[in-house]
C-alpha cells in the first residue's frame, strides 16, 4: 500500500527483487552515480576519479564480493565464521597457480582469466564443503574458534609453499587483469591506460568498471538466493536449527550449501584482491583481515544486502577519511589556523601534551593513524552491537520510517 513500505497484500509483491517504486528509483540513481564516479562527472565529488581514491574504491568493490559471501553464511545462515581470509587466500593462490608466470622458484600455468577466476572460487568452495561438516557438530563460539584456526593453519601453509606463494617477505606477482582467449596477447586489458568504449580511461578506471559489473552480478545472485527455498532454509537454521530440522529442513545440507557458496564468494574476491594489488606476501591473509569482514557485517547490518554494501564502503573508506581529517587538523595546528584550537584537543605534538592522543608520525608520541583506525573499528563494533544491532541499515530504516510517518510518532 502507498506510504507503507513493509505492508504487502500478496506474497509475490513481498518477494519481488525491488518491491517498491522508491527502491527501483534508488537503485537506478545509484547505478548512474556509480557509472559517473571514475569519469569525474559528479559535481563536488570529482576527486573520486583520482588514482588514490579509485584504488580504495576498487578495494571496496572487491571486499563487497567477499562480504556478501560472509553475509550469506553469518547473517543469513547464522554460522559465525572468523576464517574468511583463509578462503580468500585459497582463491588467490589458486589464481596465481593457474594464471601466474612460471619461474625458477615458482609455479604458474599462464592460463587466461576465464579459467583461473572461476577456478579460484571453485577451489575455495571445495575447501568450504570439507570444513562444513564441522558446522553441524559445533555452533556459536565454538564454530568461530574452529574457523579461526583455519587462518593460522593457512598462514603456516602459505609461508612454506614457496612454489605457489613466493618468498615469505617478497611474495610473487599475480597475473594482470586482462581477458584473452588463450595464452598470448589479451583482447581486453584492464591493467593498462587507454581508450575503452570511446572514452580515454586509466587502468584504475577500467578495473573499476570490471569490478562494478562483478559486484552487481554477485549482489543479484546473493539477493535471489535469499529469496529462494535455500535462503529461507538458511534463515530457519539461523533462527532455530532444531525447530527447522523438525519442520523438514535438512540442517547438514543447508550448512554445507552456506559454507560452499560463501567460500566461493571469498575465493573470487581473494583472486581479484591479489590481482589488483599485483604482489602480496603470505601475511596479508591474517586475522586482522578476517576481523575486518566481521566489522563490515556488524557495522553494515547482518542479514541484509544493502547493509553489507554500506558496511563495506564505510569500513574501507573510513581510514582514508580519518587520515585526511587528522592531517587537516595537524596542518591547522602547525599554521595556527582558525580550527587550531580544535586540533589541539586530539593532535599530540610532544609527550608533554595532556589532551592530544593522535600523532601524524608513525613513531610519534601518541597513537599512529593506523592504530587509531584499529581502535576505531573496535569502538564502532561495540557501539553498533549495543545501540543498533542492525548497523547502518538499521539507522537508515529508522530515518526512513520517521519521514514516512511524519508528523506522527507512531
């Protein structure tokens, strides 16, 4: 009914992909915005086409794919996992084994992207299926510790499999992001500057469009999975697994499907993440990366597609925003600008400062910007868990409902 976005009169309208006109218009505007970002055609946001920002946005797009997979496993199926970085690593090393250049100390088959990218997801999915039976035996905190163990096992394996991962301190180069029918010159190269569809684009802009299409595809797949029988079975297992099994839901099959599909998403994201960075060391796939995805789910809103995407861009872009703000206030303090008094409250210039706690130098007297961002993530997770369990998506729901019901408060 008009003005009541959560009130549906038939099952078909409730299960539609975009059930309201507002959502359809919002998605259309969001797509237009996304297409204009690397072209610098958005007033006031033209800086987003700069290489430093596009690299961050590309990273956010890759993380969005991995976060969508974790959301299906944790947010929809209710299986807490701290091992997402392990499955990303499986996908990344599968990609470099199949698509990388061989050398004296490393293996590589130099196969094209249409082979190594799907294979990265399939390899991770197979590992997910192997791990899945554990999810039937344990749950909750115990399952979290089991998946946490995968991260440490993986770090040990990657450090010792030099033929695949490269040196422990240098890593190895990943194949460039380019499409070819077979070994040889690529038909389309996303790793080089040049004209594309009649527009002169940088390699970062080309990569952005490739990743944007990938995110759209994986988002639609995830959204449709949540609407299918499989997605409803996952939700039933999440809400009450024993009751779901009594009602006929196969718990073993449901959890196995959730782990397999989530791992597939992680494998694809891990391969793309390694490719856009070019060279990675084994320590990249550590616990901090896994916790970053937990932060994305909790801050964005577990169990929701929109919340997952919001949380991804928030978590990936907020460190850059914090860094820019910190340096801005440090400059104000150094030059005694009009906001120097505000910068003095948190910029620490010497050990004698009482109020300041942030230093712009890595070895400064206060917290470094990296340490500040790590602490900020912890604070945000705690705040959202206590104040708004639905995360940024929950805040949006509150704002939307307020304006839908204004001037009434009920």
